[in-house]
């Protein structure tokens, strides 16, 4: 998309009118694709674009004394616990939580250090989640994420302006 050249999800473009050149040599992909990209990027900028982030489903097994440490680590990493059950006939608990993938780096080591090595996590991809901050707000964390992605990809720093794509006839 227009923010960081990442894949776009949940977007539909309705094209109502197109005027193509009469000469077939001017209707090739080399002429149509760049023009279409500019139009679609301009329409995305007018639609308040947002980033999606991948989210893991984490299942952590631990004894009851380590449950508090799990909650602490997950809260620091924007995690959200949605289920906690004791395994019948054992002193073990299973804590299920959602954890943004970006916050998962070093999660296992952090979890083990805060639970005395008693917690055993397993994480698998579960869903995509909208990052609710405005990427056009200079002070937001998501703006920094967009800038980092653009820098890593060698793109021009900062989100492009609508005037860069919106051509008036």
C-alpha cells in the first residue's frame, strides 16, 4: 500500500470510468500500470489507511506460582490473556494469550527469567489486527514503524503526500 509498500488487505477498488489511448502501442503494461498505481495510491491516501500487524496465539504451560510472572511479561509486551485453565489432576496451568509478533522477539527468554524457568510457551500465528493509531500523526508509535519499514526498503522517508499522486486534468 501507500504507507510502506506492504501487501494490502480488505481493499476493493471500484473503477467507474477509464479512457485509453486509441493506439495499441500506448495501452501496454508499461503505460497502464504506473498510472493505475498513482490513482490507487491517491485513493488509499484519501481513505485513512491503517497498518495491520500479525498476532500470535500463545499457549503457556506453568505451575500456579508462575502465573503472575506470565501476566507481567505479557502486559509489558502488549499481550492480552483471554483464557486460563488448570490441567485436571496436575498442578499445571495453561494460559492462552494473544501477542503481537513484533513484541515476541526475546519473549521466551523474558518469560523464563520472570518465572524461574517454569513457563513453557508455544506460539503460532492466529490473525491480523489493525493498529489503531493514526500513521499521519508525527508523534505516534505507528508513524515510527512506517518510517522504519520505508527506510529498510530504501523508500523516500515519510508518508507520501496526496499531491504526489493526485493529478488534476
